C-alpha cells in the first residue's frame, strides 16, 4: 500500500475511534466531569480550606493541574484498552492484520482515539476548574506539549494492556492495581517535597510525578522536578511503549489465534 493508501487507512481508523466515544458521550465525557467536581468540592474546598497554601498557591489552585492530568491519563488509557480489546473480541482486528495497513498506522489510529478522548476530557475538566479556582497559564507551550505527550503515552499503555488481555476482566487489572496507585502517589494532591527524604526519593521513580510536575509548571510555574527531566521521562516511555506495541502486533502476540 502506498503512502496515500496508508493515510486513508489512518484517517479511517481515527474517525472510527473518535466517533466511538463521541457517540456515547454521556458515558465517556460526563462521568469524568462529575468526578472532578466532587474532587474540587471535597479536596479543594472542604479539606483545602484547612490546609491553606501549598507551593505558594491556595491548595485548590495547586491541585487543579493534577486533577486535569489525572483525568487525561485515565481516559486516554481506558479509551484505547476498551476499544482495541473490543476489536479482538469481535475478531475485527484480523481484518486489519490481513490488510496491507502497516503496524504503525494501526497503532497511530488507536492512539489518536485515546488522545482525542483524553484531551476532550482535559478541556472539560479545565473549564469546570474555572468555577472553583483562578487558573493562569505560566507557559502555554509547556502545558500543551506535556498534556499531549502524556495522553500519547497512556494511550500506548492501554493498547499494550489490550493486546495481552484475554478476557474483559484483564483490561481492568492494570488500571486498578497499577495506574490508580501511581496516579494518587504521583503528586496530584501534594508536593513530594513534603515527604520524608526516603519516600521523596522513591516517588521520583514514579513516572507520573514527572508528568504532573511538568504540567503544573506549565500552568502555575512551580514543579517538584526539573522540566527537562519531565520531557525526558515522557519521551523515554513513549519510545519504549511504542516499540513494545509494534513488536507485539508484528509478531501477533495476543492477537492471532
């Protein structure tokens, strides 16, 4: 298949993936909005009023970047893992594999759907945050690139989870036992500088810390880790997960019967 054919295939997969979650928007876009409102009310206003300032900002303002990033991560991941596993379950993935569509196009198509949903939820959460906190943008380019790259990373993670999954229960194991703990321990609700030295060092081994901190720097101008380290960590994981996903699809692991 020539380049034009590959682009048409990519466009087709992207449109299918985006229509998939927009068609049922009340199930994919509304629940994250309700959840984040509860976070703002409980953690931001009720608890935040007792905490005071953190990082030089009111607590509710400090947690806004973390809550946005948490929503983006969760939705980018869940969109791809459920969609790709659905194609496996329905055997429609075999049509893609026997077609001249390249592995890269398949990966990019599904990842685009995850990125689109993650960023859509991010925009919704950002808009809702304006009702609870004063939101300023310290560096728009850092903000946009960090959130985009993070959504790409976790879309790839969702794809790999879906490839290995053999039943519907398997697609919830990683989000429940890996993703959720790493997210809550990733500096969403606190600065790792508040932790004892040992746990602060351990926290730096959590990749989500770098994503949340980089995004927080883009919005507020404060960060627990260096900006260069945030970009390096994200790009490293994107390269690793993309290579992993490509090899799995190329060898048909978890896909071909």
